[in-house]
C-alpha cells in the first residue's frame, strides 16, 4: 500500500490550496492507496476524517504537523492537539503519554534551535523523502534516519494538487484504519519512496 503521509488542506492549514476532495482525487490519479492529512498545529476530528473517507471511498488518515522550536514534527496516533506541544520536551511528554509516534519532518530545514544530538531519544524517526525538498536534503535526512529505531517515512508535504503523491510511504501490509496505520508504523513495516 502506498500512502502519502504528509498532506495539508485549506480546511485547517491556510497555506494550502487543497480541498479534501481535490487531495483525494489527485492521490487516486497518482496511483496512491491512501493519504494522511497532517494539518499545521491542528488535528481533524476522527468523525470528519471518516466522513471524507466514506464520501470519497478512499483511505484517509489523520496526523498533524506540530511546529516546535527545533522544527516541524509529524505526529501520528494522537486524538487531540495541545498548544503546549510547541515546546519539544512537552510534545515528547504528551506523545509518549498517549502512546503515539513522532517523526522529525523535513529535517534539513532549520528553525531556531538545532534538533538534539541524540535524535533517537526524542523522535521515532525522520521524514527521509519529502516532496518539497531536493535530493541533497532528502539524502541528508536519510543519513539522520540511520541509527534511529524506525525507518524513515515519505510524504509529499502537499499544499497543491500538483504536489500530491510526489513522495509517499509504501507499507508491506494492509492499512485499513488509524489503528492499523499506527501499528504498521510502530512495527516499521514500510519504506519511504519518491513516486
């Protein structure tokens, strides 16, 4: 299964031009099996994601891209967003307390403080294929992923139709809902791909 793990819609990310319908149609056209909507500092309610998935007859998952002092962090398996997550130590505490996962997004971009030297202490892994990054940046991210507990993930970081599915994550098993998605991530049963 090929799922784009990093997509934004204009519903909760004002920087995006994508509607949920346009996102799904573009994903289908690109040959994807699913998308994960990761809004900036916001999380879709589970019922709303289920409604979109049902209406479009397509796998739609949810996550969020949290802005912290060291950069953006993709979080999967949470049921809420808390403004305290803007501080990396608080994000880590909350995510670990909920049994969720966190991946450093597009790690070649620098925001304020540098990420900690021991990335494995904080993050489950990193995004190693990001559609808005160049080959050098993605290669650097792949280097960071070596030595982390889980393989790196891939996502387009789509804000427009043309960006959807440029990068994605290929899962070896079936992903049918949020629970199986998080379980597959936790088990490392995937690889990042540039599509």
